[in-house]
């Protein structure tokens, strides 16, 4: 499955992308706000790829490799994974790009494409992004993708406190009201 934007092509990862997975996730700058995601060994990148591939096989979606049209160079990764937030199922929007791709709008463009895909293909699950408060660039990407700050959902994450950004629900709960997962859900 592929997604396209004006400048980018997003496609499902293959084993040929493990080198790029390692390069991006072993760079201390790319994991500065989420050090638990940092990889130290190539074998960890292979295991991460297998987890990503397993998710694609189970759900039919996951993380995409992002590159420019007409280029084989991977810029980074953007996609979704199912998880629970305060006991409610959600899709977590993920984006991580090589530092050489920073500041060019690629992450926002890719995240917006993924958010649009989610609204059409998985409308029953809220789309969220977990962002460290000091990560201003990631906050801008989430906003560009159509997510808004949802302070009532903020929670402790793997690397400290996370601010939650959330897309507007694409559907309504059976009672006719919008359902946003909360601490009591």
C-alpha cells in the first residue's frame, strides 16, 4: 500500500529498509526527546522491522517509509500503531525523520497524508500523537496533520510526561455524541 503527496511517496517497509531504520533510530538527535526509542545495534533495527511488518500483517496498516518522488533515499518513517490510552483504543501517529530531512516540511506533509488515510480507512479509532512538551517541532507536525492539543488526555509516557494531540473524531459514538477517550474510559 502506498500513499502519495505532492512531494512524497509513502510505502510499506521491506527488509531493504532495515539500514535506514538503523540509521535514523541510532542517531542521538532523532531520539533526543524519546531516548527509549534509540537503537544501539543493527540487530535491534532488524527486530524493529519485524515488529513493524507483523503489525502490517495483522492490521493492514502501520509505519510507512517516506521518500521523495523519484528518489530511493529514505527520508524517514511515518505511520500509525494501535495502542490504548487511558484504557481506550487509539491509533498513535508516529513520525521520525533523518536530520538531513528536518526543516523542509516533510514530516508535516507525511503526517497529514497518514491522518487523512486514517480518517477514511480507520474512522472508528481516535488518532493521537504523544509528544514531549519540549519537542516544539513535533508539536508543529501534529498541528499540521490536523491534530489539536488534548490536555485532558496528557499522561506519563516511556520517557516522561507526554502531551497528547488528537484529531477530531471521524465518527460518533452509538449515543450520538462524540466520544473522546478520557481518564475514566
